[in-house]
C-alpha cells in the first residue's frame, strides 16, 4: 500500500493584505500543507492577528523562515525581498514570491536555485492567462503588451510618479502615466505592477514585454488587459479586480492566487498548463 506523503511545511513572510488571508487559509486546513511559522515587522501585532487561529505558529525573523519550512511564501514589502529570497534559495526551498517585480533584477537567483535544488514558483497574482502565455512561448511570440488601469489612489506614491512630478490629485479623466518595458515599470511602480513581471517571466522576458499604466478615475477596479500575438494564437484578455480594503494597490484575488499556487504543490490533480 502506498502511504500518503507527509504534509509540506509552509512559512509566510508578511501578514498584510496578502499574507494574512494566505496564513488564515493554511491554518483552516489545506490538504498536504501545514503552516509552521510567519514573519512580520511588528511581531506583537502579528501575534494579535493570529489570536483566532486554530493553531497559532511562531513569529520569527525573515531568514528563519527557510530554516523552519520547505515552502517559503513572500508576502512582504519589496524592500525585504532579497533577504527572504536568498535564504530560501540557499536552503533549497520552494520559494513563492508575491513581489515578482523585485525578482527581475535578481534573476541570478534562478541560476543559484539550479545549484541548490530550490524552486521559484511565481503565482499568477492579479493577472489572468499566464497558462496561455506559457503555452504560446513554447512556439514563437511576436509581441506581448499589458495595459493596466487603476483608480488614481491605487498608484499614489509610486517612485516613478514622484520622480517625474506626476500629480494625480483631482484627476477627472484617464491619464497614461507610463509607457515602457515591464522591467522599467516594475522598477518605477514596485507596489503596483508585479503582474507585469509575472507576465514577462511567463512569456518573452522583461525587456520585450510592453507595459502601459493608466491612472483612471472612471474605474473602481484594478484592470489589466493582456494582448499577445504569437505564431500559435492571437489573444486579448481583460480582468477587473476588486481592490483589497486593506490595501487598494492589491486586488482581493491576489491572496487567492497564492493559495491556489500552494494547492498545486501537493494536489493529486492539477488543471491548467
């Protein structure tokens, strides 16, 4: 008789708008997975957030997550991405990053993962269609464009806007605030367009993937439209995400995408490319 595999241990870095729902779902129970630790900047606040958990877990330092778990989920500010990523990769863990834009300048981590046996598994996040893009990339893709539209408040404070003196207060009509590559967009809008980084990694890379960002007072949802031209297919897809109440820069679907990604690690049946 074949024995069921022991549950994978999972640690979550960050208990904000994404990390907390992920940790809650793991605590509630997901077959094949168990939450063993979390990390947060304010440890007392993190413990308070876990007060209703069935099984509260230790709140530890960022680098300690990889010591305790086989799977490390990054849901923290992009500023601490490298700390989490390097520790997970060096320990040969499965690393699930949410701050995908922060991965683009550190693609050396992919090469290091080959040496340590680690895996970097990028969730779809707030985007759709990455399965189709991955499939098309097995052939030839001529072009990929992502057009992102967000309510102005969802873009406020982005480094690119500050650097270029672009004010969004009182905006009454849509304004295109960025037109460039996914790599440039991830650098200028680190809290807003991780979707562009994920799309570029699934397709033709961050320097060939085009990105437009619009501050649009006529929309109430974070909207992303992918346009792909390939030798196997031409497709255009749009998703309208409900913003998180805790953080309007993040869609409610993002933590759900992370949870779905974790389920795929141990699921006996997986649908989709």
